[in-house]
C-alpha cells in the first residue's frame, strides 16, 4: 500500500493489521464484536463517499503487507481476510441501501408535493433543482394509463425511462409513476419530449391512453398541467375517445359545458328525455346520434359504424325527430342535439338518473 493510500484509508482499516497478526499467531477466526466493528467501518466508508472496489483492494494490500511469510497456515489467514472483507462490504452495502431508500423516500415525497401542490412553492422550487427541474420555467405533464397499474421499478416504466434517456439524455425531465400511471414532466417548450414519451408509453402499455396537459408557468404550473392531463383522461373515457394521444388543449370546451352541471342536466333531460319512451329505451337512439355526429352527419357512414342499413339509419333519425321535435339534419336543431348528446355522455345518462 502506498503512503497516500494508507493515509486515505487508515480510518477504515483501523485494527485490521492487529487482527491479521493475531490470526497468524493463533489461527483463530473473528469474534462477533470484531465482525460488527468491520461492518461499522464499512458503513462509515460508504458515508465518506469512497468506492468499495478501492477499499477491498486496500484490505488485500494491507494483508499482503502485514502477514509474515510462513507465519501461519495460509488458509487460516485467508479465512480471516475473507471474514473481515465480507463484514466490511456488508456494512458498506447496508449504508448504501439505506441512502438509496432515503433518496427514494425524498423523491417520492417531492413528487407527491409537486403533483398535489401541497408544499410551499418557494421551498418546492428549491427541492426541485435537486431532481433537475427549474420550476421558474414553464412545464407540461403527460400521463399514460394502461390496463394495469404500474409502480416505479416495474418493467414498463424502466423500459420507457431507458428509451427517454437514450434519446434525450439529461434534459430536465422527470419520469415517475403516480396512482398506477406513468408520468412525465418536461419543459414546456420541448413538446418533442412529451410526444416521444407518449409513443413509448403507448407501446409499453400495450395501447393505453396518453394525455398531455398544456404548458403552465411557475412552481404551481406542474400541478395545473398534471390536473389537466388527469381530467383529459377522464373525459376521454366518458366520451369513449379512441385516439391514443389526447391533448388537453383539444378538450377545453368540455369543462365549459359541464361547469354548470344542473344546466347541462336540464338540457339533456328536456332535449333527449323523450327518447326514453322509444321501444328499447333511449340508449339505441342515443348511440345513433353519437355515431351520426361523430362521422360529420353522414348517414351512410354512421349506418356502417352501427352495422345498420341506410334505410334503418334513416328510420332511426326520423324517429328521433318525432320524439324530440328536433331534426338532426337541420343546422339549427343540430347544435342543441349535439350539445345534449355530449352532455349525456359526460353525465353518463341514461345509465345514471339526472
């Protein structure tokens, strides 16, 4: 061991030479207290930021230097060296595991505070720098939801993270999981990052939905974008939207429509309520209107989507006209009917009473 190495590692090799000398003289093994001492030294070395490989090499050099040639059975000496190094490495790894768990706990606490807005914004911004985010800038959030719930460390999140790091490296991106969903926080001016995340998450989840919130400024911007993305996922589910990538900016009209729930319920009841008197109830005719509006009011295309003949489709539209007094083909009536249909889907009518 060089003088410099000995000086650096002397604190963590304390008592080691004496143990080797005693082993040479007696052939004994380490006691329980001696093993615990080596573990404690390993923990301190880890806390000091040293590498385990260099420390193990220091132990071996110390053994080579302090064991007299032919002083004892080499097997006995090697057994003590093995015990000492093993105990030291165990303590080192135990300290590292504790540090990793503390880091994971701090990261999870930060993520919860970030996405729920529960912390002081100034303090939150300070903590964010530790995780590579500058909350004074704009940020946008993307959320991916699959058929199963995901936790950090699962195969899918790790695969998405590897793809993101390989493509973008360190770009102030935060990847995590929350409530079983994959979450990506990225600078608001880097839409290509969220678009790539959406592509990878869609593939990884086997065809789930990905919602992207609008970029929002300041420390509170992340939680606003996150809540927008969550609301977009919920709206898409209620509206039965098949698009894999959903942008909150494209769904802004729906919160406006549902802001006054009672007014929307009154519109649905007064406009579509008469459909309940039809044979089979309101749902088949409501599905007819949904398909009709979704395909741009083209009867033939709507009939194809519903697996109906054009004649049957025309009959249903006439029936709707007679029951509601509103003609789906009339531009004046169409707006009211389409708004009511959207409201019915948002309010889950007629499955749920208004």
